[in-house]
C-alpha cells in the first residue's frame, strides 16, 4: 500500500526539529554539523537572527496579494540585484526550475520578436542539471531523469561541458542560445575550465545567439563572489538564480539584459506566488547580510582553509578519494570506487555530520556561507573518522 506521501524520495530516517547557525537538531535532541545546507540553500545557516526578524515582521503585516498589484519588496530587491549584477531587469518566481523555464522562454521570445522565430533550440551540456520539470529535464539531458517521461520536450541539443569546438559545431540556424552552469552541481561539482565562459560569450556574440547561465546552485555567494561567473569577467544575457537567494525561503529569480527582458510584456508570462511579500522580505534580508562589506572575503578565506584541509584528507586516504573539485564553498570529493560517496555520506550522517551526494561518484560539501575555521576543523574530524571506518570495512 502506498504511503500518504508519494514515494519520490529515499529519505533518511531523521526528523529535524530546529536549527541554529551551522547546526541542526533532530527530534531526539541530537546535534548535527550541517555541511549540506538544504542542498546549498541555507546560505546563512539556520535561524539567522536578521532573517528571522525580517520574516517575522513581514508575517505580521502581509503575506500575499498577487502580482496584480505593486509589491514594494519586489521593487527593492530588483533594484539591488540590478545594481549588483549585469542585469537590467528581474522576474521573480518560486524555484530554480521556474527561473530556468523563464529564461528559456525569454530566449525564444527574443528571437521571435526580432524576426527569427525558427531560432528556438538551446545548446546545453552533458552532465548538466537544470530542474525537474518536463522542459528542464530535457535541458539537463540525463537519461536517469528522462526515463518514463517521454516524449522528451524538443528544443535542446547537448555537447560536452568545456568543449568549445563541439559547441561551435553544433550551432545551426535554429539555435537561440546557450545554457550552462558556471559550476556543474548535480553533475559532480565541476567548475568551468579556464577560458570556457569567455569562449561561450565570444561564440554567442559571433553567431547572434544568447548566453544564459544557470546559477541556481553556484550563485548567491557560494563561490566567494555574488555570482560565480564574476570570476571570469564575463556577463551573460540571461541568468537563473534561486536556492541561496532566500536562505531557505522559496525564492527564484530570472535576470536579463534589457534587449531580452523587454520581450516579456504583459500577458506573456506570470506567476501566482512568485515575489510575494514574504519571499521578498526573506531575500532582501539575505542581501542585507550577503552584500555587506567583508562577507564575500569571509567566504573566500574560509573556502581556502577548507580546500587546504581537504587536500590533506585526499592525501591521507588515496584508496577513497581521487581529487577535490569545486570553487569556494561548493566542494566535491571525487571517490575512487562507485558507491563510496554514498557509503561515506551515510557514515557521516551516523556520526553527526550532513553532506550531499552528487553525480560522478562525488561527495558534495556545501555548508552555510557563515561557517568559521572551527567548523571546518570539526568537519575534518568527522570526515577522518568516517573514512577510517569505511577503509576498515565498518
């Protein structure tokens, strides 16, 4: 007999009751060091005082009105995102997948409005993950996500991540744009190779197509810049963000330059819940913290300390780990044998530390951006104990 909850998750049998900073506490009172952060969502940890205050205040005033009326919090957040990114305009929605879908619609609409409706196809990369809707699983192109959901939504072509020659050769008169994660998350914590994003920008400009970045996971401070593409000095035409933007409250956003954003006029797109007052209070509070002087410097400093610590771990356990991947506080430990990442993840949970799995046999560490060196040291104790147990056959 089926459970009342649809069986779409193989959940660990732990129920968390409360959180505090970088720690979670289950319903038995046990404490866990959280290096999963709700799958790279809880950017400021749990129950950050400023976020709690902002959301509590808004909850006592107004929750929802719909986008039929002005929402001042949207206007404030859009102003801040435009001021701190490449974008000229922003559309707010509820999730990363919705932000991706909005971006795809914008790219298609742009070419339609500019006399080239045949340009509707988007070039994506193998190993990508862009969401779980019918269009975004097609954009991701991974068989494990597509199986049983055919026919596959048309309009997406796939090339190897990091291969500019293959990408260039795949462009046709039907190509509308390119969609790429600056750091592949679910695909195995794989940063774009040096020069790749610049190459994408050059190709897009040469062929008159649009460049879209998926920064749902790698954005919002995760790499030590507000958005990961900033390290390359390259800007996209469209960008999807979510996850860390709300630090646990569902917020997504699609950012675009004027020539693209102006194609979404009244009636062409919409959302019921997107950008409501509660979501905007949460996201504006996140930006209060994230855009403050010194915050990104802190992320970079702690990320360097974590990377150095991980280097020692890989050297200590060569039978378990091949390499460290990632950027900033988006770190992956590539395991030697299939299934080792799952075994280590399970052992860590048993010991009291939370991590996440990623593709390509990778153990993913995406802690809150507020961690300190002491939390890295604590994590290393857990990791060594887990590795020793796995290596010893426990």
